[in-house]
């Protein structure tokens, strides 16, 4: 069955602009209104109501670029030729970029044979028969582009004005505070959290002859005393569900000790967006930040902050670190936390990985450290062995590939047969009506034959849908197996552990105290099971 895609979008700028206008509109209403309008249009269109409907949605995403999760899923379906028609409320929902919109309307969609409908713009590509869009439509998309930039400027100006007036319009509130329930856009002290913040500063400051503790020592003491972490306090359900042993980290402690928000200051203007719709921003030098003193109740004094900061002048938040290909994928098999890469620097005589929580948790099973050269050699050996096993297994399964391919061709022939037969049956129905209209057929006989042909059409439609579903599944399986084989051939006899190799084949690596290594592979699980290879995890000692 042909598929119809409906695309829904609400931008963050739209939400903020609506709020500035004096009323609010939540996700269910805004997205819901778009959905309702499009579904009503489909319901009243006999041709479109026959399509299978697929919905793609982006909430809080700018229309000035195509890097949106829902949009990327839609375009993936388009590239795989699974969509015959796309419907949006208006063109600005699809894209606010004038050039991008024109490219899709004039080139991509006509080439792919996709019908595009924008309800509020009264645009249906079928009415243009593949010709270039008319001047009024082109001008409309240009207006959307300009409108998006205008709204963005206004929202930015409104945000700046609110900050300048002392309003707190940021999403997250620093630990120790919360948003006021009485006065909008103000922060007040959260006594439970504030007590922990003050305690951290007191440990860093020390007292009398007792020297202040380092951030690592503070984190360890908080863990030993059972002081709940920020995650455990603010998101207790998530902290329980992830199954990790939550502890304070030295980084979390340093973040608190270096935050001037606890002096009662609010800083804004820390970054500048590169362009409208851009997710990336350029950092503004600290001396150029805009600061409002005495903005809220302070938790510590200026004197204490200076003493704590003076005690830690070496802690920099901007250190250039060498990135290892396994960074972010290597975990301690004992505690489950990630291992940090330590290059040759200072006292480090060789490259190594260290468990970032061992000094704090002191779990006996922790992989305290592992030589980076040894780990790389082990992972390379395991990877080449895995590729060889998989390559041999796939070669032995060539008959399965041939069977799959033959099955796909047979299904396509069967599907064509069903469609041809449906056309013939429909032609018989049309001819039958003409014969009846010319009074050459009694009404009873006409009704009996029409019923038979209708039942036959219904039966053929069911068979057609079943064949399409089975064909799609077979093609996906064949494509996954083929892709795995291409990657195996491409990367056979790997001699170096590069970022591309790691991202292609490795999902996670676990290192254990006894230097044992386990790897979770990135290969297709379906194909792995099919070829009889237990490849979701490999181990070596």
C-alpha cells in the first residue's frame, strides 16, 4: 500500500513568541491542531484516505535547517522510496529556508515522484505537473525565511531585555536554588540543596589548623557520609532506573566551588549563536559577560569564595586533552563507570586508562588502570578475529543469500501478479456496469456478479498487503547482511585502531581487573543470530 507522510513541527521561537504575546500554547494543542487539520483534509479526500498514514513530528526545533530528528526520519523514508505524498499545514512547517524549500519543491520531490501538499498555502504539486513553482509560492517561501529571522531577532531581544531587568529566564537553576512558585522568573534558595553547597565550601575552606580539602577529597567524604548527589536529589527516579552507584565527582565539586552564582550574581551573554537556527554557539570571553550583582540571595560570602578560589588556582575548565578512539566506549567491568585516557604527560611514563571512580568508591573489582598499548593490541586482535569468523560464516551462507535473493524476486513477481489481476477485476466491474447500464443485464445477476468481483478485489488487496510486508522484511534483512559483508571486506586485516574503525564495529568495551576484555559489537543482531554467531559479546584474556 502507498504511504502518505504528515509532517508536524513547532519551533522554540514559536513557543517563546506566543508567550511574549500574552498567551501560551502547549505541545498537545499546537501539534494537535496541525494533526487535526491535516487528518480532516485526508478524511474528506477519497484518494488520500486510501493511503497508509505515517506521522513525523519535531517539537521545539527550528525550521531554518533540516537537522531535525523527525525530518531526518522522513527524508530517510523518502530516499528509500516509501513515501508517495507529503502533507504539511503550511510550507514553513517543512522549512523556513527559502533556497532549501525551493530545492525540494522544484527538484527533489518531482524527481522522486512525490506529491507535496501545503494546506494553508493552497499548494498542491500535482496542480503544477512537475513545473517550477509559481512566483507567488516562491515569494511566500521567501517571506517565511525572512519571518523566521525576524522572530529570532525579536526573541533574542526579548531574552536580553528580561535578563537586563533581572529576570531569570534560563532553563536549569544551579544546585542550591529553585525557581520561585510565587514570582515568575525569579530564583529562591532551596534549603535542602543549599545546606550541601555550604558544606562543600566549608570543607574546601577548612578551619583553624585544618587545611581545606581538595575537590577529590571532598567528593570522597561526601560519598562516605552518604550525602545524596545532584542527580539523586533532582531526578531520583532516573537515578534508580539507570542502576549505577551514584557518587559525587571531583568535577561536580569543582563546578560548585567555581560558580559565582552562589555570591548572588547572575551572568548572561556567555555565548553567541553563529546564525539563525544554529545549534552551536561561540563562547564569549569571561570578561565580556554581563553580570548583575545582588541578583538573588547569596549562599556564601565574597571572602570565602576568594579564599577557596585562591586555594585552587591551578584548576582550569579549559584544558586541551588528547582524544583516544575508545574514549566514550570504554568502561570498567567492576563499577560500570567509564575509563579516562591518560596520555604521556608529566609523571605518566606510558599511555594508560584509569577508572575515574576507583579512588572514590574503592571497589575491589575495579579495573584501576590498563596499559593503552596492551588494550589497543587486544581490541585489534579480537576485532580481526571477529571479522575473520564473520567473513567465513557469511561465505558459508552464500546459499542463504541466493535463497533470499530468489525469494525477493519471487515475491516481486507475485506482487506484480496480484496488481495485474486487480486491474483486470476492476476492468470487469467497469464493463459489467456498462453492460447493466445498457439494460443488457438483469439487476439480480448484476448484483451477484458485482458482489463476487468485490470480494475478489478485497481478497487480492489482502494478499497484496501481505506480500508487501513480507517483501519489505526480506529486503531489509538482505540489505543488512550485505552491508555487514561490505564492512567486513573493507576493513579486513586492520592494523590500526582508528576512530572510524571503532565507530563502525564497536558499541562498548569492558576492561576488568584481571586484564580481561569484553566487547559488544555493532554488527546487526538479527544477522548475527541468523548465522549462528554469538557475536553480541566477545571475550579474551
